[in-house]
């Protein structure tokens, strides 16, 4: 099979046109993300994560695939919306706004800022706009300033069980590469060192090879709902961020370690009964808090495909290839909606869509196109090197 | 079938012993609620909702079934824990604490206070303890003081889309009857009038007969995820609270209206494909935000059985009876765990348990025993009146 062509065609025939056609709010700026199976808008609220992610995606295509004027214009819709309506007075990004841009939910979630910074970084690369570069840089440093208390006044934890979260070092490891062009070189190196160390030496557990979502401040596990939580998709996504960093510095040990971790996570997270990767698991096998724990989510499976194809490209490990084929078969048979475009986001444990939306509060124009792009490029190289029989 | 005996036996052979045996923390006070299928403790955190609910339940059994010393002692475990560890300096109740009672999650959730007030009220009735009576009363008035901004500093909404919530008038309608003995008579009447009006004339929609979870401050619907949300279990629970109020004041119109609403909610909320009542629905049929929307929850089905048996007792409406039998058959065949005691809490859409816990962060000793008690008593009267063939 010509995998690279499969991914490329899916990206440009099935997915990007869906967002180009359905998501653009040419009246108030930004994007609609609440799109039903056929692409009809069912809600007009704007979620800042998804505004940033889509602006990033179209800037990225412009920078990495083709300098299409349309793509840059689409990116600009989101960039302008983020600048005009995304931030409060202190420069923190809201979680959501109305269609018109009136803030609805306060900046309690620092990932709004992370995706805005990513978007500004790619867009500045496309246009060379100095102001947007500064915005990317300032947003990045504002994230660092807030990292010790990212939720601010909205933090409901008393502090009696302080836990550190995997999300932030994980996202920083990707964000810092995204912003390399606008950040001082020593800042990039420092943050890479910090995040690789946190991800691979602190959150990755020696005994079971799994990545925990929350740890005690001293790096030991915490026996609580949060402390026992495993989010396989998160771990898999982080592993391809690690491989990107390892390739940049030609760190073969890091590639090997990341690839081994991919296998450990898949062994633990795979549903032996129905196939697919669970959304959440308790490391001790206890009932997770999350009622959606057994669902099969689009992004988890895409991150797995990216991680596996990238790991295979760099290791040629046949065990990685076995898993790639297994996840490919599960994923490509169930998630893509060939008739209406894009992918279903949410399958039940049995593998059937139980929400047929193409976008909503958390799903937008991001994981599907980014994953397809990544797989396309990984397979281009794999096929060039004739690694597949 | 002798329904009253069925419910009574289930309550006293299958459910109460499960909590008596597994949930008591005789070392640090309060109750364990995180119990697996067999009753083994898998987490020791204490959730204040569930501490209040269990203390209420055992006080209620003592007051309404038999003055068993053991039941009062069990209730005291929770009451003491709430007094010693439940509140912050301003008298607001935390959301959760460690096993030992160190606060973990701040008082962002006013339902902690509601269930604590209910527990104090029933326990004061059992013991005549003046201090606990005062605590019940003060907690109640503190809830009223906080009602305009129940989440305090933890409120993430900007205020640009102010919505009023059904939960508070609904719970007040029950709480005020619980606390009747300790509150001034005019306060009771005022709050009953307020909550009946809010529930039946504001949140209950004239056009479709359904209850909305959130409305604009002027009582009109709001076209947003929150504004379109239907929670059938919530509506059904509120309807039996309304019937209790109607019986107290011999208000036949209210009984009739509540019974009609039960039918409307069930018609809308019933899963025509697999049976059972959905957890969440969007009134326009759009995808709900909640990934757990299609799951079948224990409390929803218990509240339906209570509402239907109570409505049948007071209306003899054959349509109510038809629905009772349908919900009874679905529920009693799937939720009770005859081998290990108590009920499963969480079934997938197809009706199979996907979490086999008996208790966790949200499920404790409350809906199952309260529902069984209510059905037992409703059927005792139905059978005395020979309403069943």
C-alpha cells in the first residue's frame, strides 16, 4: 500500500475542504467549530483553543505545503479574532467567547494561551509580521510566568495535595520548537532540556514504563484518582514530540527510549476485547473517575499513528510496525467519514460513533489534519528509504 | 407481584448491609464511598456530598423505619466528620477532604452545603440536639446567602451570558421540607412558593412540557449548549419533590401537572433503541457537550421509579402505570447486583455495566436506599388501596 498517498489524499480531499467550506465566520471573524456530521453549524460559540489550533493549522500548511493565498487568509481570520477578542486586560486568553467575540468563560485554562502562541508563531513565520512575532513571544513568556499557578483564582485545589501535571512540560516541548524562530536560542535549549527531563525522567515511570498524568512535587506517584490516571493518547503524543526533539539533536538514545515507551503505552492502553485505545485508565486497574474512560477518541488514535510511523521511520523496529498496522486498521476503518468529510470524533467502546459531530467544544480543525500531514511526511521518508516490503 | 415487599427486602437485605459492612471509617470518622463491585475500598478520599448524604440516609432510617442504635451511630460518624472537617472558616463546605479530613477541594460547590444541611436536619430530628438544629438552620441560611453567586471566586463565567440554574430551586424544594422542624414557618412557605413557581412555571416549558436546566434571567430559553440541555433524571426527581409538596397542601392541580410532566420527560428521554433513560439530551437534537450523554445511570432510573410510583398512587393514571412497568423492568433487570449487594451505577447505552464500582466520587449511600424506601412506601399505600389488579 502507498501510505503516504493515502494520507495526503485524505488530507486534501476529505479533511481540509471540510473546514474550508464549513468553518469560516466571514462576518465576525474566527471559525465555527460546532459542526454536525454534514458540516452544518449547530452552535456559534467560539472556543479559544480551537481558534488558535485552526489558525495554526492553516498557517502551517501555508509554510510547509504550499503558499496558497486562501490558506493564509483563513489563518488570518483566526489570528485577527484572537488579537481582537481573545485576551483579557492582562493578556491571558479566555476559554470561550460568543460568536461576536464577547468573552464567555474566563482565562482559567492555560492551554488557550499555548494554542494562541503556536498560532502566532506559525503565522508570523508565514508573513514575517514583527508584531505577531512579539505577540507569540510575549504569550510564551506569559505562559511561563503562569506555570506555577496556571488556573489562578479558579484553582479549586486547597494545596494540601500539591500535584504536578504532565500536560505543561509536554506541551512546552512542542511549543518551544514551534516558536524557535522568535525565542532566544538559550531559552529554547533550556526549555527543551527541562521538558525532556520532566517527560522522560520524571513522568515516565521506571518500573512499568508508563507516563503518569500527575505526580507528587518530588516526582513520586500519588495514590489518588489523579495520581493513578493514565491517558494513553497524551503519552503517545508526547513521544512523537520527544522524537522530533531527538531528531533535531541526533539523540539516538532518546529515540529508542521514546519508541519503547510507545510500545509500553499501547500494550497497557489497548482494549483487548473490542480493539482501539482507551481514553483513560487507572494504573492499578481501579475504576477511573472519568465516565468516558472506555471511549475511543479520534485524537488518541491519530497521535498513535503519528508516534508509530515516526518511531518506525527512525528505528525500523518490527514490533513498532506490527502495532502500526494494528492501529491503522482499527482507526482507518472506523473514524473517517468518507461521505461527508472529516472524521468522527467519538466512538463508544464497541467502535461505533455515539456522537456524530465533526466539531464541538473540544474537536476542531487540528488533530485530524495535523495527524494526516505527519503520517504523510513520515511515510514519504519511509517509502523513499524502501523500508516497507 | 408484591412490589412493596420487593423494595423493602431489597433495601434491608441487599443495600443497607452493603454500606454497614463496607463504608464505615471507624478510625478517622465519616464514610468511605469509593467501593468496588465487592465492596472493597479502592480510594479513601472523602467527598462532602456523599458524607452528608449517607449521614442523612441513616438518620432518616432511624426516624422513619426503626430507632436502631446502630443506625444512629452510623449517622453520627458522618455528622461528626462534617462538623470537625467539613467546613472552612466562613462556614462553607469543602467539596472533598483526605481520609483524615484535611481539605482537598475548596467550597466551589453549594450542593455540599445542601446535603450537609439535610443531614443535620434529619440527625437533629433523631437526637433533639439543639446545636445540630442550629447548624442545620445556619447552613440553610448560608446557602440562601450564597445563591446568587454559589461558586464564588471559582465562577469561570464572565457574566456576559448570565443563566439561571434549575438545580437550586429544585433542591430547595426538597431541603425546605427536610428542615421544616427547624425553620420559621413563614420561611418554609416562602421558599416552597418560590421553588414551586420556579420549577413549574419558569423552568417547565409550556410548549414542549420539558424542564430546561438553564434559562436566561427573564425565563426565556437560551440557544447554547447549557441552554439546550435536558437532564431527564433531574426533571423526574423534581417532579416527586413537587408531588410531596402538593400532598402536603392537598394541591390536586400540582399533582396533575407534575404527573403530566413525568410522562413528557419520559417520552423525550427514553432510548427507543436500547431502552433506559438517557443521561443528557440536547432539546434540539444537537450533539450534547457531555461525552456521557447516552449512558444509563442508576440514580436517573431510581428517581423515575419513585416519581412514577408516587404519581400513580395519587392519580391512578393508567399511562403512568404503563411507564412504571416499563421502567421497572428495565431497571430491576440491570442495575441490582444480587451477588455482591447494592446496584451498579453506570451502564453503557446498551445496558451493560462499564464501571462496576458501587461507589465513587459521585455515587454513595443515597439514591439507591432512598429510592427503595420511597418505592416501598408508595407501594404500601398503593397496595392498601388495592389499586393494582
